[in-house]
């Protein structure tokens, strides 16, 4: 059981996570166009993670016997000035998502919906990790952005990222 308000919030978040997947896919396309395939791979894997997040909302709503509503997606931004610009936009986006998750948590706590609180706790932790990983990469990109050799090495490193769904989910 879930209040109408919280259910709407959960269905909206399902859409937001798919929107995030598309945003990162657009960033991957930009990196590919700049011949930075490793950076593109990083964003492709990030897009997969976002689809995984979306499906966690889908499955939870269904599991508690409520109705999943799938909505259309927003047009993502497809133009960036640089890889640094893409990563800064990604961090801004993650901060926005953190706000959305925090807002859902406030409603769930207000309504004493402990199943929802427990479910959202995973996302609270996940957002801390997402913001930390983007911040760390931005710091690295800032250090090497005017050095093609450094950028190439970072690109090489990011080409190794793979998607591993968290265990026990
Ligand atoms: Mg997400």
C-alpha cells in the first residue's frame, strides 16, 4: 500500500532515472564524436546503471501491488563544450537526483511508510557514491584537460569500466 502522493513520486522517479540514462547516452555520443571512446564507455556504463535504477523503482512499485505508470522522456542535451563540461553537467544532474530522492524519503518518513523508507535507503547511499565518483573524475579531468597525453591515459582507464549489477538486489 502506498499513498497517491508517494506513488506519483515513485512513478515520477522511474521516469527521472530513464531520463538520466538518456542524458548519459547523449554524453557518450558527444565523447565518441570527440574520439574519446573511454569517456564514452564510462557514460554508456552510467546509462546502464540508470536503467537499473529505473527498473528498481518499476519492480518495487509492482511488488507492493501498485500500478506502474511509464511516461515519455525529456530531450537530453546533446551539445557540450568539452569533456569537462559534460562531467560537470553530469554532477549537476546527480545533485538534482539526490534532491529528488531526499524529497521522496521525506514523504515516506512523514507517512511512516517503512517499506518505502527501506527501499529509498539504498538510493540515499547510491547518490553519495554517484556524486563522489563524478566529483573525483572532474578533479582528474581538470588536472589533465590541457595535456593530451594525460587525457589519453584517463580515456584508457575509463575504457575499462564495466557494468556489474549490485549483488543481493
Ligand atoms: Mg540514478
